[in-house]
């Protein structure tokens, strides 16, 4: 069995035994500060592929950007999360952030050492956007499935955020404070 197949199998077995991943809880300001990119958009497709070294499987999600909140750039980006299936080889990482085609999200992303954009703070960096029927409010919900952010006396990253407009305003306010020279 090739090395990358053995590593993928071992990762799958280890992840299956775990019920969740414990990650440090990020205050909202740190979520913004630690992210290279923050965008609002829609997932249009997903695919899995080996990393450049051929050791790990990653699932990549093409996102069409509606609004770039931090960092400008292309109207389309790729969000990558560890794990996935290629042929008959699968790799599952407990706490990896799931995405689905058609899903509308606001994502906070950092660049991994291999150059992929990945959610900051695991699922803390993903907010699902939901539109109430009849053209009503547009609300957001932070998806914390599969991870347990350690409390350590820190408030929830999304505390006080219920609408898409409020989330965007809070990101912009943090960016304004950073430009104004306030300490991070």
C-alpha cells in the first residue's frame, strides 16, 4: 500500500474514533485579525484532490464572491478543507468545515502553508446565511458542528450578531479600528 494511502487510512481511523475537535475559541476581533480574506458568497461546486505532496486529501469548494469584506481580489475563490474521498481512498478530519453547492456563506479565511485558503478557527470561520421567506430578514448562524471551542472565559465570536448586515458592519468596524492604529 502506498504511503499516502496508509496515511489516509490512519487519519480516517483516528477521526472516526473522535467525536469532535477541541479548538481555541477566537474572540470575534481575533477572527477578523487572523483572517487574510473575509468574503460573502455562494458555494458553486466542490471536488477532492491530493495536496501538492500527494500525502493528504483536501476538498476544495469554489465560491462566487458577492462581497469582499477584507482583501479585494477575484470574484471567485477556492476554500479548501482537509479530508475527502478520491476513488476508493477516503480521509476524514473531525471538525473539518463542511460546505455544499448552493450554500450561501460568510467565511473568514487564512492561507495554509501549502497555499490553500482555509476557514480560520475551524468552523468558527463559517457563518451560514439564511433568508427568511417572503423577502424578510437575512440572518446568519455560526456553524459549530464537529468542534468544541474551548471557553477559557472568552465570549462567543458571534455574540450579538444575528443579521448579515450586523456581521458585515462588525467586520468593517474592526477593520476601521485596525487602520486607525488601535492595538489588535
